[in-house]
């Protein structure tokens, strides 16, 4: 950011030179300077100009500095001159880590620890992930990998397996790829993680139309990636995996699939699950639904033939999906009644804001602008939030919030409540949680609070007791006339329980995972050559997104497979001792967080026995580092030809 009169958004000029000049004028001079230093391989440029850049008190992904007009003009002109000479993105790869760190610190306006440097180089897109087990041998002809699921992580696995030379097949039970973004087509469906970060580090997209992309735009991105890397042709659609069994005699997995009622068995050396952990829609028992007479639709099974215009709509649920639906349909329906079991902490956010044309031009045309932009976006959505869910026990004893850091988030949300409902104490009281932020997922408001102020929208706290013809009866006895009932009630926490996976001795994974535990969330004792993604305790709930978790897990899996090739192994299996030791550390760390001690907060973060089973307790950089390569001492390595 620069607070000079030149930093204005220009209208679209007609010729290319004017387009370029207008975009540079709208650009952040700090990011432009980082680009200059990168493509000229001259980090001294940062030191030369840095004194003229002052950190903003409130920093974020769009701006971290302010500077004077003269400095901004000089940086912009230097960029224009370099572009005119045909500057190319060729320098950053040869910058050493200390130089890169200095540039990264300038880009984010904060100190950057040494441990972050390799992660930032990879995740910002400056370089591809570094292989740790150097390939000297290629996989044998019969080394087949089966991937279950063709969502974001399944596509990622396909790309990286092919790069490493592994043959693979992806089985997808639905008729198209995309996972979550194929399933969820409800009104207003959108990503609530910034688009310039919530994408593959090896396939940056400069053309995002919104800073938080709508579902169809994100699905289109996944399709482009799958087509570009020839993953699509390796996917068998409409094919459901119903069982997987480890054959100790052959050292292979026998995978049973079903398509059009026909079953088939496939053999694989390694098995990767990429199904996520929220797959089956959670549907409440609603007495009287047979005589209701109206339409009942779950958000994950949206029927686009359902007529909403002018209808009396009741929606059960107030989570991330529900607020998107309410915001999208409010202008269309006749009346909307929202039934909340429990309020959420909701933060102000411009989730519907479009990306200006000038920014898209910069991302596509200025060498390294996209990488620095992504790096900054990641930085402010990741480990700088690490302390927020952690508990200060002395503070927590007398506050709703868990710590001073946690309280900062709560105060932002409370201020937003005051701004939106200062004149509506009734709504403010209903919408104020009694548990700390992050005990449940924070919601970024797409316009939900504004919808609740409408005269044709009502909010009730409670649950649905029963249905009668054309009427919803709430738990407090309130009768609500209803034509369409929307169930925005989320999903059942599955962790692969819907597939019959059997390891050594015929042990079912579902039995082994009654309280799900895995080593790094990826490997389970008794299940050789089985690798799970989105496993227990792997979600970066303090920040970031599923994209980073998926990339680092796929990297780890690829390293494990390469280890098998290099050492001519038939199987790799984590030990019970390593798994127990790892999970002891997980429990110790989670016990310090609101994910485990969330007061009255309920939801899918904790399982039936009350254990926080979703959240990863580590900083994102620490989990990334743990997954660089397998610690061979934690595994049973079975040579080819040995007893299995």
C-alpha cells in the first residue's frame, strides 16, 4: 500500500502500454520492489529502499507498508523500465536462503524465522517441492498405486505421482471430479479461504475473479489442473470403492469397486485415500416428515429444480454453509426463518469482493508479483494465528475468551455485532456465543448479518421438534409456516468408516479407528502401504487451508513410495510405538487449546468420546517440516521377497 495520490485504480485503457501503466500505478510498491529484487537477483535493492517504507499498524495480505510519493514513483518507474526491456522471471531460484528471507520479511512487514524459508519458497510458487529421497531407480512395472477420490487432494496426488514416475489409477464414486466443489452446489456456495492461497502451489492462477472464489469458479480451476496434467484420463468415474484388503501373501492391496452394479477387483502395491472426512450429509430425525407436504432439501444434495421464489423458507443451521445460503436467497424468497442451535463467532469480511482487472494483470504479467502476493496472503492466513486457539488458563478462568490473543479475535467479532445490531439487542443476544473463538469454526460474513436485519427474516434459537403439514414446529412450540425446509446441518464425521478397509490379520480400519489415531495423520500400524490424507488431527484449524495439508501429505507419501523403490521394499508400515509416541505429543498439545476445551461449543471438532480429533496441534510450518521425508526408524521396512 502507498498513501500517495498516484495509487488509484484506473479505468481500462485501450492499448497495451496504457494497460501496463495503469496496472503498475495500482500496484503495491512494496511488492513491486520485491519483484525487482527477485528478478534481478539483487536483494540489496530492498536495503536501498526499505528506510522509505513504514510498516502499517494494521497489516494484512493487501498492504503492510506505506511510503511517500517519490519512492513509490521511483519503484514503479523502475518496474516499467524493466518490463520494457523484457524482464523475465529468472532470478529467485538462485537467491540463497538468507537473501530470500530478507526479501520475505520486507514483503510481509514482519520477522520471518529460518524454518519458514523452504516452506515459503515452495508454497508461494517460487520453486517446486524439493525431493529429499533422491530418485536413482524407477518403480517396477507392477508397482501400481490406487487413489480413492478425485477432489483437490486426489488431483494433487495424481500430479505428483506422475512426476515421480509412478503408475496410478484414481477411483471416484461420482460422475465428475472436484470432491467438495462438485458436491456442494447450493446457492451462494463459495470458498472461505483466500483464492490466491487456496490453490496448488505448482499451478498458480492469476485469473481469480474474486478474492474468495465462488464454488463454480473453483471447480473450473480444479478441472483445468486435472486436464493440464493429464490426471482426468486416469480417473475412473462413477466407480465406488467398497472394500480394500491387504494380502499378506502377495504384499498387495486387493481393492473392490462397484460400477453400475458390477463389481471388480484391482491390485495395487500402495493405496492412498483422498476422500476427506466429511462426506455423508448429517440429517436430523424429523418426526412428521412424511405428512409435511413441503420440500425438504439438504445443502449437500441441492436440487436446483426447487422453487424458492416467494416461498416460505425455513433453514436449520447457522454454520458456514448456512450463512452463504441465507445471504444468497434472501432477496428471492417470500420469508426466511433461520433456526440456530448455537450461535457462531462471525467476523467481518469482504468475501464477495472481486479482484480488480489491474491486480489480475499484475499477477499474470509482472515476474514474481504473483509469488509475493501469494506469500503474503499465506502469511496472514497461517501461523501468525497459532496462539489464538491456545489457552492461558489464568485468563480462561475468568473470561469467555481463552487468552489475550483469543480475546483480540473475540473483540473484533463483538465490535461487528455492535455495529450491525446496536439497535437490536434481541438479535445481538441471540447471536453472541458463550464459548471462546476457534472452539468452533470462525465464520467470515458474506452478508448474513445484514440479512438478519430484514423484516422478512426471523431468527430462532432451538431445534426442530417435529413437522406437520405445511408447518415446522420448533422446540419452544413456535409454529412456522413452511413451503421449503433447508437442512444446512453439515456432514457426519467419517474418517473412512464407509469403506471396509482391512489390514494385517483382517483387522478393520473402522475398528482400529474407533477413536481415530494415525502417525502424522497418514500411516496406521497394521496397515502396510496404506496412506491416508485428511486423516485424524491434520486440519490446520488455526489458519491456512486444506490445500497446504494435502500438498505436504502427498509429498510425504511420494517420499515413502520412493523409499520403497530405492530400497527394493515390499512394504512400509509404521510401528505401534512410533504411532503411540506421536499421538501422546498430539494429545499434550491439543490439551492446551480451545479445540479440546471449548466450553459449551459443540460440533464436529470433537468425536463421541470428547477428544479433539480434527485439528492439527502444530504450527503449519512444523507439520510441513515433519512431512519432508519418512523417519525410517519409525517404520517396519520389509524387503521384497521377504515374508510379509
